[in-house]
């Protein structure tokens, strides 16, 4: 049997009702050579029960953490367990397109081994209060042109298909940031990687992102995200030689870097 080249990691906390769709999207991939690692960050709902029925597939592994420590901790734990060359994160309330893994593996194969991450375009869906899901739009991303370009590029990129070696070389995720790494874990790791490696864009819709009332990025968490992102940007710029200082702005309820000014 051909060895798996990628591990899909689903960090999850109290997302039992969303998990089956995420898991099924992996089972439906047009390649069979993957592993799936579900890291349960101390859920108090039916997560364990929901996942149990999928564990007959030997490619799927479930790990439950005793205590809720936040998504950065869960991903750091996952990175210590992943033994494939590539690592891709899938949020528990989102799902992949059928071609996602194959397209990302192909892009990595064609790329320089210095490329730390590939990403694609993202379909956005919205869940109403009644639970109905409606397609909203497809967000087309673009090729990021280096570390400073990433700082002023506001949209998050999906899927984040990483080279495991690169993740480990920058130390992976840390909880030694504001709010213990519970917020903006995506920007945290990308800023670490961007300082040393290029990223590559695939111009195809590869990820389905669901917006709903309980997203971690909901409006009520905006001040927490602001504290984290402000810290992360300033820390990154300092690591990169302190050549620029960030000018911040609020955009759609989120703190962003409007521009960089030479010191």
C-alpha cells in the first residue's frame, strides 16, 4: 500500500454537530493516501461519540486532551505526532473540496522544497439561526510576495497545507502569546514561516469556510483578536530587523495593518 504523504489535522472543541461533515470531506477525497488526526481539545459535548463511528477506518486517529488548552496547544500537540511530510489544518466546522489534498500535493511536488505552505481559493457559506447553510461567495486569493506583503494582506488563506519540516524548523505553534494562543493561531504560525519561507497560491477553490454564530472569530472576540494580532505583527517586524513600524486600522470589526512605515 502506498504511504500517506499528508496528515489532515482537525483541532476541535465542542464542535460535535459540525465534525461529521468535515470528516466525510476527507473520506471523499479523490486520493486515498492520507491520514486524519482529530485532536479533541477537552470537549464537553458528544465529540467522542460522534468520532467513534469513523474510527473503523485505520487512517483516522482520535486523541482527546484532558483539559481545554486552546487551538495553538492542540496544533502543537498534533505537530509532535505527525509523521508525514505534509500537514494540513481543517477547522472542525469547515470542509474540503474533493480535489483539495491531491491539488495541494501536486503543487508541493512542482514547487521548490523551500515552499513552506500552499493555499487556494475559499468558498464561503453562512449558517442561519435555523441551521440552514447557504453559499455566499468564493473568495479568490492571490500570490503572496514575501513577508511584508503578508503583513498588509488582510484575508486569511485556506487551506493551509504545510511542509512539516518547515513547521518544525520554526518551532511550531506557541501558547506564549496573549490569551495563551487561543486566538489567531493561523496568523501566528504564518508570520513565523513567512520570515523564512515563500508560500504558493493555487488558483482553485479548495476550501469551504462556514460562518455561524459561534465562530471563534465572532464579533464578541474582536478585542481579544486585536490584542493578539497587534502583538504578533510587532513581534514579527522586530524579528525581521525592525525596519518598519505598523500603522493599524479597524476594518469590519477587526484590527488590521493598513501600511508599514520605514523607521
